[in-house]
């Protein structure tokens, strides 16, 4: 065990990741907690809890304590952080006794939301806590030179929100944050299937549909997928055949909102940095960046090169951990 430990936490709406210096990503689990409502005890955290969604008896509920990138249930978030840090300590080989923690926050978060994240991490056992803005962490994790005076444009499409930021000299020059992400797209798929087929499907099924046949707004060869759900008329299980075209249309409104946020951020870019963006382009991170055709669609719409980070799902967590070496500059930028 190391005597002093420094860890980075990506406290995401969909997943929580822990980065340690000697292990890299030590933990990557869904941000889900299963709780016994009678005893208020935590039954399971992470992957185990996610598998329980929609399948538990009445007294056990599987909940997501984070909504749209911020804490929705403070006590459950603290319990989840305690369990996650304990688990990560075993894997990552760091001392669980008062580690120094860098945790990322959405750039659009209020001072109250930042304080809630800070306090939850402290109550989970952290000694010293530093906050870093999500887009900056994503840029560091994607290997961009954030401490240089050049424009780095990052689009981080997470579970609860999408962050678009232009970063230069370790700080955010222009930024737009919208509460549209993977969860919103899943919800739109659920509503579409309910409205068109009168069939109810769960969150996990919707997520699978999005990953299998979900496409950005591009022309593509039509794909089909058989999906099982509950018929709202008869109450019996029913299978429906979905097309990638109808799923694309169901998600269209949210995808256009993401595009609008990117355009608005680029419009706010100082003239001196505009040339850098044309040369260097835009980097996509976050789970939503993995949607079929996302790169192709965005580069066609904004007329600058768009590329995917080498590890989009882990970019923020890696950046959170790596930011430790120049945290003073980043902390100043995040205030």
C-alpha cells in the first residue's frame, strides 16, 4: 500500500470511474445503487446494482443518485462513493485512509452543486479535494495540450449532459453545457416504442437499441432489431421489430440540440483562436461519442475536422487523474 494516495474520480451520471497513478483506471462501474427501503441499507453498488434495475422485489430499489451530471440524492451518492473508493483501493493498491481526490464537475454547475459534490467526496473519506471542470479533464485525458496557448475544442457527450468547451492555457475560454446526453436519448427511444407500438420497454433495453441500431443524422443502410417489451393493452410480453431509421428520427431533436450547443460554442470563440480550430478540429469524448455516424455527421455540419478520442469512455477519468501534476493552474481556472 502507498502511504499517501492520490486518486481521480469521474462522478458521471451513467458511470463512476476511479483513476489511480499506479493502476490507471482502477474501477469503472455504473452509477447505480440498490437500497433496501425498509432498513435503508445499501444492498449493491455498480454493475451488480445495475443488473437489478427493473427486476427487484418491492423493498429493494435500484436508483441512480446522479441526475444530469449533478447530485440528486446526497446520502446515496455518499454511500456509493464510500463503496466505490473501498473497492478501488483493493484493486488499485492505494491507502483508503484519507486519499487526496481530484473529482470532475460539469462546467455549468452552480456553486451549490459544486459544494454538494465536494461534501459528498469528503464524507466518503477524502482528505484533500480538488475540483476540475469536466471538459478540461476530458481534454487532458484525450491527450490534448491544454496548458498551451492553442484552442482545444472538446465535445463530451455523457449520460446526463453534453459539455462543449474551447480550452486554452489550462482554462475554459468558451463553454456551453446542456442537459442532453445518453439518458435523454434512451428516454426518447422508450417514449417512441410506447407511442408507436403501445409497448413498454426498460432503460437497459433502450440503451441496447441505441448502441445496436442508433445512428446520428446520416444516410445509412437500414438495420433492424427485434425488441421484447410489455404490451400496454394486454399486459403480456410482446416482440416488435424496430428500424434504425425510426430510432434515428426518435433521437433527432436531442441530437440537433447537441449540434446547436457546438455551434454556439464555436461562435463564442475569440478570433485569435479560430484558426487553431480549423487546423486542429474537434475531439469527441464520452459514451455518446460512440454512436454510429456521430463523427461523420458533426464534421459535415460544422465544417471542421471531427475525431474521436482514443478512449472516449475513460477520457474524463484519465484526465482527472493526470491533472494532479498541474492542479494549481487548473484549480485557478475552475474557480
